[in-house]
């Protein structure tokens, strides 16, 4: 029942918008580097999703279908935590998976009603929780990198109030 909106690719968005993206196309990226970056992003997105699904198996969530809503939600959060813990401990670069987080945030619902209806945490809540968890894991391995997440976490906390 929601109205759909056209989603622009980066180039059309950057060329038509003003503000942070203005002039983004002025510094053209080497085509080979752009392709490499695109492949790294795709690799990170796929790895993140696959790790989440592997987490369900490792945590023995695949036996029977859980009918209890809260139990399903807890299983989703546990699979997310397992996936991110595994990725950070394997020194996997999660920043390349940011497009996945943006997709989750954009499609995960934003209302309390959406949150209640879904077995998965809502987009913004889920992304915030994953960033908080990742920051905690990185604070031991990479304290400087961990602090890079602070501003995003603060912004999400303000938006979720």
C-alpha cells in the first residue's frame, strides 16, 4: 500500500543533487578501480548475508519453524551477532558492506507497526544494533577504527528517539 519511488544510481543522483554530492563527479575514478570497488562491495554484501544464514545453522536455528514471534526475533538478532562477530574476528572488512546496511535501513520499516509485524528487527534499529556490536568488537582490535562508528551510532540514536 506504499507509494514506490524511483531509486537513482549514484551518477544520476550526484549530478542532480546539491550539498554533499555536489561536485562528486568532478573527480572521475579510474574505471579499473571503480570495477574493483564494485566487486569488493558485492563480495562484502554476499559474505554478510551468507554469514548471517550460516549463523542460523551454527546456532541450531534450522530445526523446526518457531511459531513464537519473540523467539523468531531473538534468533534473527543472534544470527546477526554471530555473523558480525565471526567477520570481525576473521579481520573481514565490513565497511564495504555499507550498501547492504543502507538497504536494510531503507526497507526494514520505520513505524512501530512495521516493527511489531516482522520477525526481523526494523531497518534502523537493526543497523544501529549492528554498528554498536561492531564498534564493541573493534574497540579491542582497532580502537581508532572503532571510533569512526561513533557519529553514525549517535545519528541513528537521535533518529530513533
